[in-house]
C-alpha cells in the first residue's frame, strides 16, 4: 500500500513510500530513507504512484502509536502550506516540539510519579469525625491533599509535609484515597507563585461583552470577535470569565496567545491563579524536554488551557471552545522565517474549524482587524472606559522643534543644569515631573525604542558614518561593551580613533539610545533606583521576570527601556510615563510606520495612572502635529484609524489590498537584480496569459536595507484585491521560478501579508 509522506526538506512537494504493514493513519510519524539519509516524516494519506514507481522505497518504521499530529492540526498545516506557500513538511516540523520532529533525536523519556488522590469527598465535619475517628494524622493528611486540589505527589507529602507512607496508606485503607501513577510534567513555572485569584465583579461593559461571548460559545458558533478595550479597561477579566464558562462549565479547551511570555508575566499569572494546573505555559525558555512534557499534557487533555506566544497556536488541544489573542496588533505574531504565518490569522482559522469563539483583543487593533470588524467578518465588542471609573491619563507633548525646550534662563550656572537636560535627552518639564515622582515615592516609566548608547557614529570633520561591512546599516555604539555593534548581523568592532576617510580624530556619537538615557537619568537623579530593560539587559532566562518583580515590589523608581516595557504591564505605582523620543520609527520606509508609532505611544501611555493616584504622560517629539501623535494624545483609536485608512488608499496598502513581498537575495548584486527582474517578468507574463487584472506588481527595486549579512537584496511587491489570485501567483513563483543555471546561491522569499518591508 502506498502512502503520501511530508518530509522536512525545502522542496514544494510530498513523497510517496511503500508501507509494507498496510495503511497508516494520517498524522503518524514514520522513518524513511531519503537521499542517503534517514528522515522523520508525517503520513498525510494514501499515496499515488508517480514517477518514483520504479524506485519506490519502503517506510522503515512507524514511530507513533497514535498520530502525533491530530486531524485538525494536520488540516491547519495544510492551510499554512497552501496560503504561505511553504513545503508542508517544514510547516509540520515547526508545528511540533523538536523532540518529536528531529531525526536522530529520540523523544525524551516519559517520567511518571506516584500521587495520592482523594477518591471520596467528605462534605461535613460529622462525616470526617466518623471516618477518621482518632486518626488525627490521617485526617490532617486528607485535608492537606484536599487543600492542594485533590492530589499530591507521594514524595512531596512525605518529604515536605511530613506525612509518612503508613499515614498515606491509612487513607487508602479507609477507602477515601487511592495511590496512582501520574505523568510527570516538568514545568519551570511551578515554582513561580501565581497571583491569588482576584474576584472582581465585571463592570457593565465587561458584562455586556461577556454576555455576547458566552452566547456564541453556547451556540458553538465559529464567530470571531474584535474586543476593542482602552488600556486598563480589564480585557483580561473578560478572557478569564469566558474561559471559566468554556473550560469549567462546558468542559472544553482553549488557546490563549500573548505577544511574549516573558513580557506578560502578569497576564499569565492571572490565568494560572484562576485555572491552576490545567494551564500549560509555553515559554521560549523551556528546554526541549519541558516543551515535550507540556505538549503531551495538552495532547492528553490533562492541561486544557494552552498559553504561549505565536507557536502556541499549534497547541494540540482537542475540542476547543475558545481561541484568544491578546494584544492582537503585535507584530511578533508574525513569524519572520518559513513558514511565515501570522498567528492572529491562524487563530481565526483554528477557532472556525472547531466551532470555537475567537477573541482578538487590543486597545490599538491592527487596521486589518478593524476593517474586518466593519465589513462584518468580525463582531466588534467595546470596553470604552477604564475600570473603577479611573480616567485615561492626560498626555502632554514636549515640542522638540527649534531646540527651545533645552534653553536655560540666562545666567543659570552650568552646575545647576541637570545632566539629562544638558545632554538634550530629557526636557526640563520631564526632569521636574520625575523629581516629583521620586519625592512622592511613585514610579516612572521612560520609553525610548532604540537600544545601545548612540545609534550611529559620525566623523565631525567629513560626515562619514560607520556602517557594518556586511549590512547596509549604521553601527550602534554600545558603551557597556565598548564596541560598535550591527543590530542585524551582531558583528561588532572596536570604537575607531580616527576616521578612515579623512583621518580626523573628531568622532561624535549621534542618536540617543537607552544606554545613554540610563546614564543621563542616573547622573541627574543619583538617589533613584533605576533599571533598564532592553535586549541587552534581558539575555538571562528569567531576566525580564526579575526586573518586573522589582517594579511590582516597589524596589525600583524608574524603569526605562525599549518597546518591551509598553506591553500590558499593570503597575498601580506608575504615575508618570515619559517618551524620550516618539519619532524613532516614524521615518522608517514602511507603510506601517505611523500605525506602529500610534500603537507604541498609546500602549506605553496606557501604563500610567492604573492606580488610585492617577497619572500623566509626557511625549517628547519633533512632530507634534502628526496625526499619529495627535490621536495618541487623545487615546483616540477611531480618529487614528479613520485617518490612516485614508492614507493607505494611494498607493493602496492593507487593509485595502492584500500584499506579498517577494525578496531575492545573493552575494553578487547584478545577479540579484537580474533575478528579481526575471521573477517579476515571469509574474507579469502569467498575469497577462490569464488576463488577471486583480493583481498588480510594483518594482523590482532594492530593498530599503539593500544588504544584510553580505547578501544583496532586491524585492517587488504584489498587490491584490482578492486572496485567491494572489495565492496563485505566489504558488507560481514557488513552483516554477528557477534562479537559472550557475546561480544556485540566489534565494527567493515570498512573504505573504508581510509585517515589515525593510
Ligand atoms: P487591560 O488589559 O484592558 O489594559 P487589565 O486586564 O490589565 O486591563 O486590567 C486592569 C486592572 O483592572 C487590573 O489590575 C485588573 O485586576 C483590574 N480590573 C479588571 N476588571 C475589574 C473590575 N471589574 N473591577 C475592578 N477592577 C478590575
Ligand atoms: Zn551587519
């Protein structure tokens, strides 16, 4: 019997093998020979004999007892392979834990442990008196297990709680408990205390949103919702109450996506507090073994709520009742390598396939979602105000144009000018605002979305700017490391003493980064307790957690950092948010530059004033009249969205048109240019042949960053009003476009619904 097998190789086709043991169910892992190697592949279904017939090879072994890829996940993988034009074997491999996907690696051993589990409830004290009589230790043991949720590991009972084995066996003898083996789940979160459950009464707005969600869950309607809730409106409570219904009352399961686990510890803690052990947290810091354990626990139904970043969309939970995407506007939901899927879009698909409710929540939804809420694909739910009658914080602009804000009144002695003002980093109003917070023992968040000390290094004499030798980007000076660093390829080099162009020794550090802000703030407020949170300070496994804990415990006065500090944090002690420079992303050559700026400003502003002490926001900008900044000042998503939708009409960008970015790269620029032209020509020819008018092509042209890691990059954009024809063009490129003889090192990437065009 022939079977069709997906293999993790970069060829857009599947392979046929002979199964000597008869049919193999779809989703089972098999080991097969493939060009001199052994590979793990997945059976997709019955095979068709094609050109391999005369050299057909056999499946060597079937590796699963039950399909490692359940049918609905297999369907999702097929969708991704098709929509994002990626070989299905590569899709499947990225959908499963490495332990199940890599040849040569055997799955980590399954570990079990012995637990004591209560089998009989004793609802009244009289009953307990009767059952236990004078066996006080047994009764205490019973009550400890009861308090821990009904089962506790035998070892833990004996070693930590002091109940000897005979005491435990006594419970068994009395017929109120049982000893049994249980799968052990290695879970590094087990040691992190979950916040105690907080029982809030839903506000009327939360209640109204919930009523609709619960009704949809009851009806098992595959209905996506967009939950537009201002910062601090209590979106998490809505998610939790929905899951209480879906998981507790209906007994179904759920997936919750968050932008990044490390940055959203509070959200995760609330779910753990509420649902305890049925939550599986998928953290990027998990080891392969821990990841595999979590996967198995979800597959078996032991953990019915999967929380994680984008890859959690592949959680093997059956009978889903809800799929939730928190902060749905986040770019991190899009994977930047093949398969280039967008987890938000997959969430809608996975919910639809299971008759589950899908909730996309944000204070600043992606315009794509916003337009879907208007064209009827999604239903719009709103939480228009903060909980407990708290106002959104007032936002003021500090106008950096013309440099006036830095001027001191004449005669001010230098020694009295704060370092941050002298260095033109924080305007005097912001310095005063921080000082007031320090006096009142309140906390401040400072945002600058640029890491390092200074973002470029320039010769004062001739204007030369140091660039990476491999990438066409300027090098960033990192003061702690005393190196110039490329943020694309991580190349680093010593700081130059002389300019290579003019030999002058007059080098200036330009463009303020977080390291420099930290120095200036520390110089200005020597008594303040400051932490910086950016990629450079958070390399350790629990680094984010440690910094955020210190904020929560009021051990820090000032938290400064990149966009990392703008995501969902809920610290009532933060009464001031300062944005050091709002314009960092505004001039990037990307059609989402304004949207990103609006989202970042609105989100970071939303960190202020979450407690009874209120709060305020100060934004330093040289573009105070820009509509993205003006709308952020008013926390007005609708105002921004309306204007931005207009801006995207000409030339047309999403959500008005769908986009695919086709990038060709190679080490020789002329060959890359030729290849881009040839690929574009082949598309134009195809469109012409089939008289397709719904797809248009722009380019080819060099990418905005035209060289990365030594490879030259050219691209062209495909725009379309309809998904179908655009998909057909992408498949044409994937299947038929060949770079041509002698150009094997050329690469083509087809990025559908790209989130970055750089
Ligand atoms: P969002 O994600 O919408 O910014 P959160 O879910 O973080 O908001 O909630 C903000 C704060 O409000 C949290 O501290 C939460 O405990 C609290 N909260 C949520 N709902 C209520 C409610 N109904 N009553 C009182 N406090 C609430
Ligand atoms: Zn580089």
